[in-house]
């Protein structure tokens, strides 16, 4: 994490922007970026990156050749974006998930971790909880909220098992 965050911060052109990023990340003011604050960074970067562009548009030093090595965080961000796009493009608006698209995504990507696929009430509840603006669809920001919450829960579980 330290190298990936460091590389990202070094790629920023404005030192004041880096200071602001670090201050904004350290939400509890302890002078360190803890796991939850780091997840917030990843989520923010995922939301801020236009989905139709590759990382090479932002970082010319990253080649598009098969030998390109993206950091694990960049790979995770790209995977979130491409997974969302794969399901959101099935019907209607390509930038949002319908309830049916969300159900497919939950079943295929989260399996039994999240719900029983035959539990219509559970799917409805998740959809309604995610659809914060009540537009009857789940946009990328709303989707990332789910992924972030699940990631934090998994982290807490694994930390408690140590």
C-alpha cells in the first residue's frame, strides 16, 4: 500500500493537492491513513476515473502492452469499473444498474457471501438501500458504497481472526 499510495501521490503535479489529499484522507486526524481511510481513497479514485478511459490516459508512463504491470490497487480499481460496466450495459442506461442487472451482479460476483439468490426480499432491500437518490437504478457511486462496506466488513473479520 505504501508504494502504491506513494507512487500515486508522486504522479500529482501540484504539491498543495497532495497535502490536501493527505489531510482529507486522515479523517480521524491521527496523522496516519488507516484501512478505512485508505478504502475511502480507493473508492474515491474509482468514482473519479471516467470508466471508458484506461489508466494510460492519466498515467502515460503506463504502457498498453501486455507486459504492463499495474499496481494491485490500480488492478482492483480497473476490475471494479469493468465489472460494473459489464453488468450495467445489459439493458437500458449503460451508466446504471437496473434491479435485474444488480441481481445478476450480486449472484455472479458475490455468490453466497451476500445473499441467497432466491431471496427476492433480500435483493429488494439491497437495491433500495443502495439507490440513495431513489431514481430506481444503482449508479457507480452507489455500487462502490456496497463494495466498500463489504470490504470493510471482510477486513474486520480477518483482523478479528488473527
